[in-house]
């Protein structure tokens, strides 16, 4: 195994632990770095033994240090997800592109988790992805920049127009501006030609989840609220790693 890949895998759970803090605190407007780490269940201050990703949770049997309260599996889940992001990126990429891809993947992971919980895609995470994607395109090949700039513009405009049409036809919001900004980020990273693949993959993933929930006994409500950000984020990640869909 390459040293850089091994380093990425070692760092991933620690990054995932921090992403868990971001997901918990950012939507609530709580400080991310200055506040002491505390147990979300009982408020107890966490010591070094409580802060080792995955291992602390397993060693304590999924319970708080007091031993009485069962902890939410959220933190080990997002730590494992961050590890999956690192493993998939290290499998495909290397060098500086691996590290910028990890920054993309881990940011998308945080956005997906926040949207699942709060139906929110914070600008502080979404908007920086747009200039970052354009900068990566410029570094890879300056001739790619116009296609990626056009992708960012088309990505945003497409979802804004669809959202406006949906609102006029149905009298309520469909796609939010957060989704439009995330698709703009997809265009910045991938270029305009890859946008249809991102939208199609995201829609298929969302439909597959809805059908799975219906088969599991959940009532399928066409007017229900759906967080599209996680599906869009995963689609962006898949197309970034493996390329757009090939038709024909």
C-alpha cells in the first residue's frame, strides 16, 4: 500500500470525528473549535480515552463513560463513512489530487449528513466548493476552465429554473437553493458535460431509497419532504472518481 494512501486511511476516522462535531454544531450555530468536547447524551466532559475514533465506542460497548447511557451510533457511523471516502479516493487517485479529492469527499459527507438531519445545505460548506473546483480544473489543465465555469453556471441555473417551475405548478417549494449551489459545485468540479450524469444518478439513488422504504413498510408520500442533497453529493463523488455515465 502506498504511504499516502495509508496516511489517508489513518487520518480518515479522526476527520470523521470532527465532521460529526460539524454536523452536530454548525446548524445550531454552536462553536466548532473552542468549546470543550462533551457527551451529547449526558453532558459529561470527554477525556482523551473518549476521543479515539471507533475504538473508544467499541471499547465502551457503545455506552457513555459513566456506563449508564447508550450512545447514538452517529459518530462511529460518520467515522466509518469518512474512512469509506478515503478508501475509495485512495483506490483511484494519488498525489496532490488524492488530498484535494479527500477535502471534496469529506465536505460532501458533512453536507449529506446535515441535509439528512436538518434539510439544510449550509453555504459555509457548499459555496467554497465552487472556487475550489475551478481551481482544481485550472491546475489540471487551464483549457478546462471555461467548461467548468460554464458547468457551475448551468448547474445553479438549472435547479433554480426547475425549482421556480415546480413552485408555480404546485404552489410550494421543491428544490431549494442549497441543491442549486451543490449542483453548481458539481459543475465546477466536473464540467458542464457531466451534469446530466450527476442529476440522473442522484435521482436514481433518491428513487431507490424511496422504493426501499416503501418495501420496508413505510408509506410513500409524493408530497413528503425529501433531502436530495445526500443523493446529489454521492452522485458528484461517484462521477468525480469514476467518470460520467456513457450512453450508447
